[in-house]
C-alpha cells in the first residue's frame, strides 16, 4: 500500500505514520485469508488499499510524470506476497504479443517489480509481466553489475484487459524467495518500472534518473512487512521421468537405436528463510535448448553461456569477481560436459546457498560418472562474501577438481568498491581479483597466479572503463576457461553519450553514442611479445526517438602469430606480425514493431588477406501466438594462399497457445560442415513448479552416394512434478 495519500493512513499504526508519508516507503497489508488470483482485482482488500503510484519518466523525457496513471496495492498472508497492478491507457494502444515464459521485454508493454529481500542494496529478484499475463523473472547481483536471466522460480500472475487499460494480480510464495525475517517488521527494498511501448516510455517509482536504472538496487525504495515466516522449514521434492528413443549413425552409416529412459529427483530443503539446501540425484538437462552455431575466425576458444538450471540458480554465489571474458576461473560448462560439449552423466549434486547479517555463503559438490570417453570426477566449490558499507563487497572462493589422474584447486580473493554518490550522484566502481591454481605433482611459483583490476564510470553522458589483467605461464584453472594464456593486457574505452534538446533541430535523436576510442594491448609474458593491439573508434552512433539505431566503427588491429594456426579447414595463418584495418556498421529498426530487422556488415583487411562479413536478423510477429525469426551470417575471406566462405542460417518459429503452453521449432544450417540441425520443443506448465517437455532433436549430414541422411536423432518426453512437504 502506498501511503503518500493520507486518506489511507488509518491502516497504519500511529507510531509508524511518519515512516510512510515521505513517498519512498510502502506498507504491505497483512491478511488472514489467501487471495484468489484471477487478474480482476475484485477482492475487497484491493478496493481498500489500491492507490495511485507516482511513476516518473526515465525515457523518453526524463523527469516528466508518466503519461498514463498506474495504481498499486500490496498485501501478504503467512505464505504468499500479493501485488495488484492497474495500468491505465486506451485499449487500442496496448501492445502485447508475447505469451511464453521469460518473454522478450523489448516488444511489449511490461510492468516490473524488483524485490531486494535482504535489503542489502546489492542483490534482488525481479518479476515482470505483460497485458496477456506472460511471466518473466531474473536475479540482479552486485547492484546491477550482473544478472541471471535464466533464473526461474515458482510464482503466478493473472491479467485482464478492458477499454481503459489492463490489470495484473501477482502471487509470489515466500518459499520462492530468500530473506531475513524479524519478529516485528521486516524491511525489503522494492521498486517498480512500467514500459509503455507505443510511447517508448520507461517510467520508474524510484531511481528514474538516467544515471540510474531498475537494476541499480541501491536506489530502490522500501516496503515494510509484518508477521513474515521466520524459521519455517519445508522440503520441496521435484521428481522427473524421461521416456523416449534415440539413434546414432554408426560406421556403416546406419542408425543404432537405443531407449532413452531415465528418472531422478531434485530435493530443496529450506532451513529457514535465509538458507536453502539443494540436492540433485541423477541430474538431467534434456530440456536445454541447443547452442546457437558460431563461426570462429580467431585462434582463441569460443565462449558458450551456461543454460542448465542447476548451475544457473545461485550463479552469483560462485562468482570469483574476475569479470571480462579472457579468464573465467570458474566455468560450469567444464562440469558434466566433455571437450565437445557432449553430456557426461551427473550422479548427484548438492548445494547450500544463503545469506545472513551481510555474509553470503555458497557450497557445492558434484560427482560425475565414468563413461567410455570420460573418467569419474568430483567437483567442489566454496565461497564467502561480506558486504561492506552501502554497496561494496569483499570475498573469497575455492574450487576443487579431483579424479584418478590429479587433484586440482583454484583459489582466489576479490573486492569491489561501488558508490552511486561519486561527484554527488554519479556511479563509480573499482574492483579486482587475485586467483591462483595448484595441481598435484606440479610445482608452485608466482607463475601460477592471475589478477585483474578495473575502474568503471558507468553514467549516462560518459561511460568509461579501464582494466588491466595478467595470467602467469603456469596459471591453469581446470574448472575454468582460458581464452588466452601467459599474457598481460591493458584495456580502455570512453563513450560520450549526449542527448539532444527534445525541442531543438535534432529532436528526432534520443541519444548519441560516440566513442573517441577503445584500446586493447595484449602481450605474451615470455619476451613481452605483442599478441594483440586494437584501436577502435565509433565516430557515429545514435538511437532515434522512434527506436531505430545506427553505429559505425573503424578499427586498426595487430596480431602477433607465434605458431601456425588453422583459421578454417583449408586455411593456415603462418607466424608473423600482421597489421590490418577493418570497418563495420550496425543498423537496427525498432523492435516494438510487428516486423523488425537488425543488420551488421564488416569489411577490410584480415591477416595477409581481406574478408567481408554480413549478418541479418529478420523478425516477424504475426500474432501473440506465433512469431518467426530468420538469422543469417555469411563470411568470405581471401588470403594469399587460399580462400573460404561460410554461411550459417537459422530459422526459428516460436509459438504459444497461452502463458503455460509454448515452444519453438529451430532449424540451423552450417555450410562448413554441411550439417542441418533441427530442434523442436514444447513446454507445458500444469501449475507453477511443474513442467512437461516434449523434445525432438535431429542432425542431418550428407553422405557420398546417399545424399542427406540422419546422423543422430532423439525424441523424448520429460515430466517434472513438484511436491511440498
């Protein structure tokens, strides 16, 4: 309940009255009976406490009130938090094309709710919905420095649309959150954001200035809740079952069929509101979407994001604070996947996550099985992080990998100083990490360490980032990803981002994004030899008020090659120092339209030759039930000794029947391997916490004299159910 309007303060005890009349604090009304969530806001409690909330524009016109009024009410009982939302706007302006879970927020009218349940002003849960009741959620870490967009928890929302707007009714079980509860009144951080697509308006309750944003948790307001569950223990059981068939091409170009039958269980035990134990037995990831194919024209390994739910939940608890993409000390795709990213069975995993009195703790242990191509291994991770001041942290972490061949540990410490009050109201981050590795029967010295330090000034008009990092010759994190080895690097980038006067001659431009320069200098420690130098400028970069964008880049680059490397099947780059210049352009139309297009084109020199690269994404939203996406990338390179060209194409059909039944069909083609990959997935949510997946994957490959044949195929169903004890 928002108490800036004194007509409603009779619901608040008199001695608390002063807390809730400053416009920055809310009160959740305690109720004895649960609310029937149907999106109609017909319950008497909403008639009593629903009140207008003052949202202020961040975009397009900073500081102006939102064009359309928003009403809000908050209540809770012993088990759930309830939030009622009323968004006024004319019916014909409502934009809602999405139904699937974790929908594309750039396309629709969206309402966000941020909950800082520890009130640490650093971390939060975010829930969002649209006028059709599509659900989305994610986690925010380190005051917006990182997010986990693949996090999913148990909650529900129902909506309704009428001639003058839309309403939403949200229920979030307390067991889906982590928090510290007190006997009298618990204080959380809270914030709201509403995006009105036809106006391109973004409005927030708190933190609406352009140097802020929703994920900047420190700028959130407060909500007071009484009688929250404190030490209530519960056990959540999520058994799963899989049934299906799979076939793999053998040496005689025939399919060997096998049954795909499996079962397992996830057990979640809540010690109290702060600490949760997760146990996964016979862990399975059959429902995970296939990786999108990439072309690698460098001599460094590609990075693929983690998509498996067990590793995504609580991801921030096991962050070493290293940042960047050169060195990733803890890369969870090293667990349960071989070097070709093929699954290795996980026998069991156990994890403890929690936070109390400003201290965050995480512990994890995973045992993988022995297979024909992999030995059995045990992985462990332990982390601790302490909050300092309003936004800063210091922490440490240890990772263990044990198998019959060696024992390995990666251990590090990190810190981050953050403030949103630098020079009055600007954001400033300063941080660093020091990490060392040790493997049995391997000597330890100063070459086993790596470090990284950075300074960041992330604000609306100027966005500046400086960093330095180094990895020793013997630094080898065996549960990590090293994209470069035995190197030292310096990096700097400055972006100047002015906004034209909305009443001046450039009023059609929302913001310029101009980079006078970004510099990367990477050297090999041995002999301090040049590995990479890159200087890039962006003389033109802008986003229009209608949603279009254009960016132009020019880059001068040098690469030191010390051993021959194969850039493509028939193309070898010989040792030497290569200097070359490249140019590129990015263009995109407004993503809120039924049809939007994104393009990239780059050309210029490449090592001792030249290349042209083109990519185009075309997206068509025919209705909220079906959408089409065509993604193409084409590269053509000519060198002194050889040449090549490669085409990657993918076509995706996304469909949804309602917010609980949706899926996609994905087809990919790679001209380098001449393979076709087909993926089909249907997901049905019978109730929040339960899922049924139907998955079909097929790989087609050309074979001499037989044409295109099936190289592998899997068809299966997976059912996950949820029980709470």
